[in-house]
C-alpha cells in the first residue's frame, strides 16, 4: 500500500492516476474539510481523513503502508497559508510516525533552492522539512523540483487567467530571472521510477526541464499560445509583494501569493541534464506541451474563480 499526501493537489492527482495505472494500491490522506475533495475521477483510491498534526489519525492512515509520497503543502493557500504548521511540523509528524511504523520508503517533493538558512520563508521551511526527513531514520528520496507546469497547474493556467483579465502584468527584475519549466508527467515518471531504483535511496535529487528561460520569455510563449499580447513591465520585489497582498485581499482566489513572488526572486535552475542523467529520458520541451491552454475561455474562468468567495471549513 502507498500513502500519498496532498492527493487532491496538482501533483497528487497526476501521481495517483499513474500509481493506480501501474497496479499499485493507493491511499490518500486528506485534511478534514466540509468541501468535497478534488480527487482524480475514475480512479480507485482509498481515503484517510486526518490533519498532519493528528498523531492518532496519521498512525491510522499509515496502517499497512509500505511507501509514502509526501506532497502536501500549504504554499498555494496564499494569505491563508500556515507553512510552518503544515510543511515543517506536519512533515516532522508524518516522518516520525512513518519511521515508528517501519515504512520502507519515504518520498518528499521539495523546491530547487530549499535551504533552512534561506532568506525566503517558503524555501527556509522546505529546508527544515527536508532535515526532519533525513534525521528520521527512514530510507528517503527528496526531489527538489523546478517550476512545474501542466493542466490545472499553478503557473501557466494562473498566468492565462491574469493575462486575459488585465491588460498588463508585472514581472520582478525585468523578467530576467531564469526558470526551468518541468512537465508534470515527467516529474511523475521520476517519482514512479524511483521506487525500483536503489541509486535514489537516501539522496536529494535536483530535477528540472531540459531548457532555461527568462521569466519574460516564458510569459511571451504563454501569450503566443493564447493568441494575446499584453504589456509586461518590471516592478521591484517589495512593491510586487505589496501588490500581491492587496490583490489577495480583494480577490480571495488570486492565483499568485507572496511565496510565488519569492520563487521569482532569483534563478531557480539545476543542470539541464539532471533528469536524463538520473532517469534516462529527456524531459518535454516547454513550448510543445501547452496545448491544454488553447480553446479555453480564460477570461470567463478568471472572473468565475478570482472573485469567488472562499468557503470556510
């Protein structure tokens, strides 16, 4: 049995679909909520309901589990996020419970740039979470991933909404920060193939796409795919953070948060041959995998989602 935390998220849904397709028994951990969980449709998966800070609930969820994929994070909750509680303490609780129950493998999804001494809160917390896992005694594999994209992501579809709703978009540092877009299915392949790859045990792996792009060029590629043209201008990080906080207060479902502003504060890249060297395949090219953005009324979707009220649990 494999336990997946964050199974209702962008990565979790894609991973669960592939795990089940490969014949694995999967259980996903979801937090208590009055909102219907967004589980992958048509996929046979068990559900355990518990927060990452409920010791008894975690033990029940881990019963009979051989491997854990820990994907849960609060980073996309924006102004409502408590990354210290979820990402740091939650990871500590889960890794300790998994170690006590003799879980064989523990996989964790982190970010390029994760470091407990980082100036940026999210990357600092991710670094702390990584340390909890390393010190747990579990056989672990930590994936520090580049920026992910794919259907229902938090990157390309978020920009599609913003670019369709507003005539301009602000970019930090003139959009010259380098990013390395990584196709979601390529990440899932790395996660799956690591199960039977002993070379990944007790290692921290940097993974990303096969190309670097300045952020500005990336947004221009997205605009070209959408068939629109917007004015892109540079804005200092402190001002962009302030603008993002204000946007979140007016639009509860605003797709970007201050954590995302921090992500674009400096280059987030790794070796372009990281995946081919570690797993033997070449990641998809960014411009070849954006068809899911076409033929969609992003303006309507943006108005429906950005201004909807957040339901409280």
